[in-house]
């Protein structure tokens, strides 16, 4: 980031990617709230289950833009900044005390980046498989149904393909399209 950009941001200016990154985050949250994720696949409809679905879809978006140039990197930083600011806001709204919020955000960030590594490897065909990673993370609170895990894995693969077909400039402008979630 250039010195001028840093000064602009420091004195009240906003990155040109701040507003589009917020829009992209809202698209991720909207996708993570799709009822079929919970009703059809069996992801627990809890705070942890919703965090898992937001993290999963955010990881898919970041995977799409990562390493595609300075604009993508800047957009990604804005996206992540907004996502964790929103999580901070939500923790406070749920009554988490000020002294604990920072620790909780740190734990969430560590969980997010750990998941990002294993999801990336699994999506790329590594081990453990995508199904194994989803069973371990998305269904941590329940004994997952095999059909639900399979359905969620197929949905993830479809979302990856959909994101890959989107023009990068549209994503960087804040327009992110996911496929509708269909039942297991």
C-alpha cells in the first residue's frame, strides 16, 4: 500500500475496496443462512453452526480471489477486516463482555485460518477429503448423517465452480453470486 493510501485511510479516507468488500461479506452471510444448509444437510442451527457456514463460504470467496494481484489482495484484506469487525459486533450484541471479546475474536481467527488451510487442501483433492473436513468442522456439535455430509460436500464443490466462473472484476466490485443451496 502506498504512503498516500495509508495517510488517506489514517485520516478518515476509505479504501476503494471497503464498500465492495462489505457487499461481498453480506453475500457470504446471506448464503451461509440458507435454510437448506441446516434443514437438509443437518448442519446445527446454532451459533457455532452458523459460524462454520460463514467461515466456509468466506473461505470459498477468499480462495477465488487469493493471489490474483494487488487489487484482489487489498479487497481480501478489507473483506477479512469487515468479517471480523462484524463478528466482534455480534459477540457484543450477544452479551460477551468487553474483556472477553478480543480473546474470542482471536480464537475465531485461529479457527478460521486453520479451516482455510484444510478446506483448501481438501478442495484441491488432498487428504483429508472434503467430506472428512466437513464432518469434523461443520458437524462438530452433532453426529453427522452421511447423506448430509455428502450433500454439503457436493454443494461446496458447486459453489467453488460457480465462483470460478464469475468475472474477478465483478467480485471486486462487490457482486458475489453463489448457487442456490439444494437439499440433500
